[in-house]
C-alpha cells in the first residue's frame, strides 16, 4: 500500500487559530463524516477544545448506511459522553433539535455569568471538524437565509464575525478546521476516499485500488454488480467494462480511478459506511 503524505505548512497556524476561536465560544459542534465516523474524528479533540461542552454531528448521513449510523451514534455517545446526532446539510427537519441542544449545553456558562453579576447573553457556538466533512454546509444550515450577521463582539478579535441564529444562540460564521496529521495510513486512505485530503497528496489509482479492496471486504459483490464486471473487480476490469480506454485499447486506469471515487462520493454506489461497527 502506497503511503499518503500530506504535511501542509499551515498546520501550526491552523492549530493556533483554532485555539483562539475555542477560547471565545461556550459550545463546540464537532462535525464528522457519517461514512467514516472513526476515521474523521480527531483523536485529541478533548485536549483541543479544553473541556467545552460538545455536540457531535454525524454529517452526510444521507450517504451512509442507516443501520451503521445508528450503531455509531450509540458507540460515540458511550465513548465520549457527548450528545451525538446524525444529520445532513440538505434536510432542516432536525434544525430546532440541534439548536435546542446547543442552548442546553451552554446554559451552565450563562448561569455562571449571571452569578458574577453580568447580564445573560446568547450561547456562543462554533463548528469544528476535519477538512471537507461539511462544516460550512452545517453553518449554512444553521444560519439559513433569513439570519443576519451581528458583527464583532466587544473584546473579541475583529475578524470573528457572529450570526444571531435566534435570541439564545450566536454562531461564529467561520468553521474551525482541525488540521490533519496522517500518522495512521488506513485512516488516511479513508479520508482520501471521502475527499478530505487534497489529491496532490496521493496517487489516485492507489487510493481507488484501496477503496475497491475495502469495498470487496465490507460490501462483497456490490462493485461487481454496479459495474457489471464478470472477472475480478479492479480498476482495469472496471475501466474496460466502461470502455474507458487509451491508445492501444488499454484501460484508462486514471480515468477509471477518478470515476470510481466520484461514484462513491456522490452516493451513486448506495448508502455506504466504510468504518464498520462490529
């Protein structure tokens, strides 16, 4: 298995910015990808958020295996003692539930302020997560078009802009990006499957090959049936079946690799979860 190498120079800067953001909020919404719940969680998140109350959202649940999502929600809740909910950015049915939970999680902070003789204020919340788990989509879902920015708060960095979601909740309008450190290559590959890592960090054919390998274990015969391949399922046989060829009637494996990953990312292969709860 070819290693994925991604060492962006902005890691230290991103961590510093994230810590500054954490300092000014009361509640953290952590967004993970429901298709890879374990692989898209940051292992040191508790240290990073400094004990702030946390709501964990398994986003893109509309693309994940429903039964697996239910199991993962229970497992993560038991492991973290946090509130865990499945959601997706295209459905607003759970919006009030999310906001009610944020308000509830922030109440201790508001009560503490009042005890100090300060006026009660809205709970301040921010959205954090790995790259491309849908943080901005969740922010847009929370904001909705009818909401307006409230601007910078006194004593807070001018760059931080807030949106008043309702009288009880103010949302930081920029997502907190948790920088990746790709020490676990199995996790790195799964993050590449869902497009959380830039393609300049890996060989796309190697990633597609690993995806096929994992799929053949987790969902046997699914790719064979989807691509109607009679022989062994690999990039070459899929390319030839789809007539993705280059000169000399050879398989265009690079084109096939991109299309296979896109079929997964866009949900064309079905509702799949690649971190299996056993």
